[in-house]
């Protein structure tokens, strides 16, 4: 029989070396976020360590146990094979040594190869084999061959174990894994209970999605998002909808208050709560006064800190705060990544669970859990459900199978396709649970994106060089409304009064939003003006999912050690946000951009279907420039 003490010693040595190498790789990647020595002081402050220690200790414990279990079992199988095999070559000491090293080497190739195959953003992207001067083997085939080899090795060893009366001990761990995987597939299924209450409200948000990158019917050269495109075709769709600030947190505050950012107080991501206008009446709170149960679901909370104070009874989010920034970035280990790809792994590794920021994020697993959470909501009240999907968001790590799809040529297309797959899952659930037929359903994006196809770069919210950043998708579906497209200019915060009017509730008077019901009913109305502003004004570009300028602006944030939340510092908010804001006004199809910090003014005609470029204005239109500039200054209280 295999000597247990020697086996444990070998396993400990192997695990120690592997984790040491993987940790060095993690630290090398972590320097992106903390490139200067002085920034590491943020990590060693005692209050922050108190926040980080409990989840970090738990994750490290699971990490050690999982690595030890996997490699202990592998060593056990290998040693059992070597001790009981009758192969003459294994009697040779040198061949035996190379056989052991070769199996270690190829097993590591299999683990890291599988990690690389599934997780595009992981630090361990390449096979160890590629470090040697061997011809490269296609990724999928190499994984298949390695998997076939180790399956054959196990089956042959199991046959030997049956003769030696060690079959049960050898196969029990594998049977346990198979049982867990079987239960895991069942965990992704939900026994649906119908929602029979009428007048539910569902707000399904998709991050950074715009009309010109959906399907062929919407002007794109391929069907990138068929589920989103098809829903918009079957809804009352507003093709000229705009967000007042192209950042998720202020965008949602505008939607949930019916107010412009300057009036609701949230004018960028990660602002402290004292900025919130105390007169805000959040949509969720207002609906709760009429017996609604409100809930919010999202997979990304680094920059959007929606909480109960924003009008929700129930929240389903990743762990919010500084632990999300650090652990989701740093904790990249091959075996725990593979665990996180499953439902069971997300339960076990709960500090990293359902987190789009982590390299091992699985979009289907997240939606499966959202469906389970919604299915458990009370049935005695109408529901106000808000879901925000961030697959098309930083860090832009595409999950399997989107990362292997050659028809998706860049990380932006992969992210949009991932989001669309999640929308398809949710729409199927809403139909089967009768939520769709008993609800007002709103599909929208929080903002668009300034996609630069040449440089493979994305930016939004920091300037108005790309007006697509503020252009949103918006579609309403409800009984009694005929699908149609409406090209009147509307604003995302018009959703607020529209929902209230369609639910037969009184609309507050001190809001900026105007109900869209008249337009949906085919009635004409005067054109609406639109004002927008930018957030943090450094050139925060997302390039190939790698750069977000956290390396340059980490010093501009502070941590609330009671809650663990990160906020922008007051002095930096004044200096880098308020003083450097850009402003935009659109009146009909005339747009004026004003940057008081640079003293720059742009004016021109825009095409609502393609607002990227300014078109030439006539002399009569140019006379409106001065009046629009005065309106921008007055509205935004610029002296």
C-alpha cells in the first residue's frame, strides 16, 4: 500500500511550490492597481486589515484544502499505479523518475490549461508546455488528449486496485466529486412557482449597451444580441433615449429618483451618502407605500453602490466594498477558479461569489442564482424587481464559451453577447413564471459606450468625445401596447413617472422626468430638452480589459472602515469631478458641448440614429448657440 506519510510530505511540497508561484503571479498582476510603494500603505492600515482578514483567512483556508485534496489524490493514484503495476520499464529507476516528473508536468498542464481555456482573464493563460521548444498543439485538442490520458491512467489504476482490494479507497473521492457535480447541475435548476399578482414592475438593465451594436435589424453587421434586439422589436421602443451621466451609479440614481444628477445629488460614482438630496423620493420607496415588495440584483458593485437606502427591501449583490476591490482582483488561483465556475463553488467561496469583477465569473451561474432568489420572493405582494447585468463591463473578461467564439472579434463583442445570453435566460424565466404577462417590463441600458474599434478602447462618462456614451436602449412591454418605434428625444429618468402613471399612481411634482405615456399612446407633445454632464474627468479608458486608471487614482479614494465602502475624497471630488465636468445640451437635433475648465464650446447638428459626429449647421441654427450656452450655464449653476 501507499505510504501515507511520504504521500503527505510530497503533496505539501508540491502545493507549497505551486501556491508560491501562483501568488507571485498574482502579486505581479496586482501591481497594476498599486504601482507605487506608498499606495501599499492602504493595505497595511490596521482598520483595513480588520475588514480584510476574516474573508481572506476563509478563502486561504479553502484554497489550501482544495489544492491539498486535489494533489494528494493525484499523488495517491500515481503512487498506487507505480507500486502495483507490472510494467518492466517502471523497474528502471531513471525511467521511473522521469515517468513521475512527466505525470506531474502534464497534470499541471491539464489544470492550468483548463483554467486558461475557461478564464480569459486569469494570470495563468498558457500551458507550461509552451515554455519549452515543443511544437504548439491546438488548445482544445491538447486538453482533450491530456484528459484522455489521465482518464486512462485512472481506469488502469482502478483495475489494479480491484485486484488489491483497494478499489473503494481509490474511487470514493472521485465518486464524491461526481455526486457534487450532479447536485451542482440540479442546483442550477429551479422549481418555478407562478406569480399571479398583477401590476408587477420589472426593470432589466444592461450595462453599456447601445442600438448600433445589437443586430442586423438595428444596423450592426452581425446578430450580436438577438435576445435584446428581438425584445426591443416587440416592445414600445424609444430609439432616441439618453442618460444624463454615463456612469452606472449616477445613472441609476437618476432613474430611481426621476431627477437629473445635479438635482438628486449623485453626480459621479462612489459618492458618500451625504451628497444625496434629502428630498429624493426613490421609486422603490414610493412603490412600497402601495404594498410593493422591492428587490435589486446585480453582479458588479465596485462602482455602483446601490443599497437598501435607495428603496429596496432585498438586495442580491457580490460582497460590496474594499474587499471586492482587493480580493476579487488578487485571488486568482487555478483550482479555486475552476470551483467558482460551478454553483457549488460560489456557495463555498462566498466572498467571491457571483462577482463579475473576478476572472472566474460565470454568467449562467449568476443568472441561475438570481432566478432562484426571485422565485423565493413573497407571492402576496406585487413585485418591483430591478436587475442590472454587467457582463459588458470592466474588467471585460469573457467567460466560456464566449471567449472561444471566433465570430466575436473583440472583448466588447464578447461582453455584449454574454449579456444577451443572460437576458435570454431571464426572459425565459419571466415567461414560465408568469411574471412577464403580469408585469410592466422595461428593458434599458444605464448608458452606452464610446467604442473605438481602431484602438480597441472603451470609455464612458469622462468626456463627450463619443456621444454614444450617453445614448441608451429603452423598451417598454406591457399588455395593451402595440410594438412600435418612437424617435422623440427622451431621457432615462423619464422611466420614473412613466412607471407610476402606468401603475395608476400619483406622480410627484418636484421631479425632472416627464411621463412617456402620451408618446406611447401616439399623442404629440413638445420636444424635450436634454442636459448631461460627465463624471471623473481623467481619461479613464478601458483598453483590452486591462487599464482603468485605478493605478493613478487610488489615492483619490478613502475607505469607510465601519461599512468597508470606498468613496471619493471630498477634496478630490471638488478638484477632479466638479471643476472638470463637461456639459451637454440637446435641443431637438442641435447639440452644444461646454467645457468651462478648458473654455471649449462645440456646437452642431446631430443625427439621433448616429450621434457620433456633429454635422454642419445653417446660419439660422447657429444663432441658437448663444441661447443654449446660457441655458447650460443656468441649469448647471455655472457662473
